[in-house]
C-alpha cells in the first residue's frame, strides 16, 4: 500500500472516530512525523465527492458531515407541547371544577389575583373559552373548559373529572390550594347556571370579553 493511500486511510479513521472536528495540528499530532496532512485531507475530500457523507472544513477544523443534498433525511419535525405555568395550571383546575366561573371568582378561590395574561393564555391554547355574561351586576364574563381540554386529559365528559388527589397525580392540579378549595360537580354547576340565566355571547361579545369585567 502506498504511503499517500495509507495516510488518507489514517486521516479517515481519525475523523471518523473523533467526537468533535479536528484541526490539522490535531491530526498531525497523531500521524507519523512529517506526514503531509494537507495533501491527505485534499485526497480524502476528493474520495468522498458524490457520497452520502463528505469531508468538510468548519472553522479551521475538519469533520465528516452529511452531504448537503441529503440533509432533509435527517430532519425530524416534532410538535412540542406548550407547558403551562403553575399559575395557568391552577387557573385551569379552578375553571374545570367551578365552571362557569368569572375572573373575580377565580381570584377569590386562588386567594391571589391572577395576571390577566394567565387566563388569556388558556384562551389562546384552547383549553378555556368564554361562555357568556352572568345576569348579575356588572354582567361579568364566565369561563368554561373546552372539548380540547377533555381531549387533552382523555375525559369523556366533565362528570369524569377526577377527585383532587387524582387530579394532582395526573398533573392537572400541580399545586397546594387552600383548605377552602372544594371539588364540585361542574356538570351540575353548568346546569344550575343555565336555570339561573346567563346571557349567551352575542356578536359584540367577541370584541369585548378581554376588556374590563365587572363583578
């Protein structure tokens, strides 16, 4: 075997086994003294022209990399679920178990005023929707969970919502609520609200439900 071919094979082996790109100095430190590293790299580059991988120089260092026209084979698209903050999880749990519920009622149950963006985030990701305006002074907007909420937590309906302990174990209620927190029947609450009377969101509702609310 000729020396140039042997040198080419040695460089190939070093680049293949390296955990990171190697400089000419790195290669020279492992090759026989006096080896023409530049010539060996040039020969190796030529040998890999048109192959699935190529010998490329990146920032003065050398490595094997996928041929540019085959990069699409290495691309993987993933849908990363949007992780809710603790405040958003807490708010979602309260809406789920106390719906239909107003923003003021959510704050009262949590014992702390939520930032307006917390509920807006739940609206944006489709877990919560505005239901209508309660027929009480100030006509506050009420909120309920959506079908997307049921699908996300694999629930057939609101009647299948777990108890508080199960809810924490499932990650739906990742917090310690105060002793006043209860787990009512949301389905019964919605039916009761229907009987008591609630305005359905009309055409003008969609433009003002994120504005100031009374009550």
